């Protein structure tokens, strides 16, 4: 079951096209989900990916799958560092510490931490605009709301959809998940 969810929601990350992906898992005990992620991480870590479990304040379980090398690159941009520092992240030079702080914000805060877009590979400009005013200036929507380069965002959205369709088809055809991870 977890493999189907991972394929449906994380294909662009598995393919190396996207920094990270996040999805909610309902109707699963946390212990069972933790064991599933432990098994999944045995596959992912060999390919340079990681899976983590976040628990939101409301009790929802969120699975975050990411590529540490891409996350380090993304969080080191000037714009991303500024957003994180403005949100109270102390050690922006350490992706591990940033992830710990993000997990804490997800579990403790009443409001969802929208800086999570940086951890998913969204353009910092779009993350900043969304955080300032989510309705004003949206040029298009797909995986995220794009406020900047509409054409580039639409190309990326189409690429992600195509990747997801291919990966889901391959899983239905019986290809094992580990064979699809780039």
C-alpha cells in the first residue's frame, strides 16, 4: 500500500526531477506506518533519498520523501535562507536541523508552516508570495501556486504529471518501485 502512495505522490522526486514530496496517510496506525517507512528507507537510502514521518498537531500523519543533495542546494539559496531565517530557523546551513525544526513546526503550530514549499523544491519567490498573500498575483496553479514565471511553472507541472502517469503505469504493470528510482 505504501508503495502505491509513494508512486502516486512522489514520482517526480523518485525520478530526480523534484527535491521532495509530501503526502498524508490516513487510516494507518503510526506504528504500522513507521515500520513501512523503515522498510521503504532501506530501498530509498541506496538511491540517495530519505523518507520521514511528520505528525501534524491535528494528528494527521505526513510522509516526506526527499533528496538530501537537492534539498541542501535549494535551502542554500539566498532567498530560501532569508525566508527560513525570517520564520525562526536558526541553523539554515544544516538541512538536518532545518528538517527537525520543520517537523517541530508541523507538530506544534496551529498554522501549517508554508515554508515547507522550500523543502519540496518550489521556487522561493513563489513560496514567499504565497506566505505573504496566497490569493494575490497567482499566475497559475499545479503542484504549487506560481506567482513568478508562468510558462516555466506550467512546463514543470506538465513534466511532473507525465512522470507520475508513467510511474503509476509501470507499477500497475508489475515493475517494482526500486527499479523506478533514479
